[in-house]
C-alpha cells in the first residue's frame, strides 16, 4: 500500500465531504437541540454516512460491470462532475437549498448524512477509485477522510463561534480550488486512457 496514494485518495474524499463548508449547515439544522443531543445526532449521522460510502466502495465495481462502463469513461465523467462541484464550492449559491429552509425537528439521514457527507460526488469518486485500488486501500482512505470530517463536524458549534462565517467561506473556496486541480487531473488521465486505446 502506497502512503502517497492513500493520502491522495483520502484528501480528495475529504475535500468532497466538505466538512468545513458543512459546519454552518450542521449548526443551523441542529440549533434547536441541546448540546448533548447535538453530539449524539452528529455521531449517528456520520456513522450512517460512513456505512453508505463503504457499501458503494464494495458494490460500485459490480454496478459498473453490469452497466459496461469502462474506467476511462468513469474517470472522464468523474472529472467533469468534480469540476462542477469545485466551481460550486468556489462560487456558492447556497447548498442544495438547506441554508434557506432547514427542516423542523431532529434530522434523520437526510440531509446530514446524505447528501451533505455521503453526497453524489463522494459516492461517484469512491466508485472511480475502487476500480483502480484495492479494497484495503479504499477502506483505509475512506476511514481517514471520514475521521477528519468527524472531528471537524463534532466541533462544528465551537468552530462556527471561533472562525466565523467569513473564515469558513474562505476555507471552502480554497478547498474548491484544490478540488479543481484534482478534477482536471482525473479528466486528463481518463482522456489519456482513451487515446492510448
């Protein structure tokens, strides 16, 4: 197992999970709960997200074979999807409408687990990487990215107070710029595979 590859995949997944950008959303959606209940809900939702992501890691390859989708096609499509998501991170218009009208009561699965953590971009990336790397590598990378996201989101009320909305927005846009580079690289690698074949 290459440590550089492990870190690269984990970092990409962490960017896609976007825990820093999700801090204001978690704070907003859980504001009516007491501090202890907030922590329990965050833990529950993040565990659900982890299970969903790992399931996609193991089942994604079979789905691709069933649909006769090649790695090059998946990499090109994945690069385009990641690029669009990166652009939205850099130039946000609100996140899937959740900033506008948070749900009443205690959220369950939607939107905290899916799609804010285990969103389409994360699941698509996991499917792409799982076709290239071993299950051990992927599960390790997923867990590292998830653990880093867990630490940030469990501290979300504290981070919102310390950093403020502007600093969180700046961090999210910086992550969007990095994700743009990863997306272009993925697209170019897919295009190279097509040209060589």
